C-alpha cells in the first residue's frame, strides 16, 4: 500500500480517536496531541516531502477539529514533519530512545509555534503551563504507538519478502 493511503487511513483513525477522546475524556483530549504523534511517526522514515505533506494535511485536519485559527496547526505540523524527517536522515531512529526524544522535541516545537503564533495574532489560547504536561503525555502515548508502528512495519516488510519469494521470474 502506498504511503499516502497508509497515512490517510492513519489520519482517519487519529481523527476518530481524537473526537472520541474529546467526548469521553475531555482532559485527555486536550492534553494528548495525537496529530503531532502521527506526523512524527510518519516522518521517521526520513523523507522530507512526506514529512511536509503529512504535517500539512494532519495539521489542517487538526485545525478543522479545533477552534483555533485555520492553518495554525497546519503550519506547526508542517515544520515538525520537515524537522523530524531531516533529523531522521542524520540519526538512527531505530532506537526507541531516539524516536521518543523526537516525539518529545516535535511536540515541544509544535506547542512553541502554536503559542507563539497565538500571541502574535493576539488570539486567546492555551497557557504555557500546559506545555510540559502535553509533551509528557504525548511522549508517554508515543511509546506504545512506536512499538505498534515498528511491528506493523516489520509485518509489511515480511509480507513483501514473502510475496517476492513466490513471484520469482522463470
């Protein structure tokens, strides 16, 4: 399955979970940033174009689901996706600690951009006191998400190898 289809399916799932969290557990919905987590996990492959495109699409979807000005999260997720993709080209993201550090830094950068733009636009928003909690909560959710992401990637690679093994040219 191409990257765009996998990302679109993941984005639909994240949107659904975000809507459910907002209804069932509003405090958790405001604290955990699943869209940034999706952008970071999607950018770990190191493809800058996928990081920017995925960040823009995920951010715009997040903007439609939130009450913030349209394009605010789109820009912030775009920057995070590009930054994580560029860093992934230079460091080994196969280690869990590095990937979790990228999730934490990506969430922190996203929050800094959003809060900075809200201040520049003079629009009310989240206070800066929520940022450490949001970074910690998103990183904590990132650990099992990273494990699931790695397991799914290994399954896809295994299926690809098996498929290539059966379809040998004669």
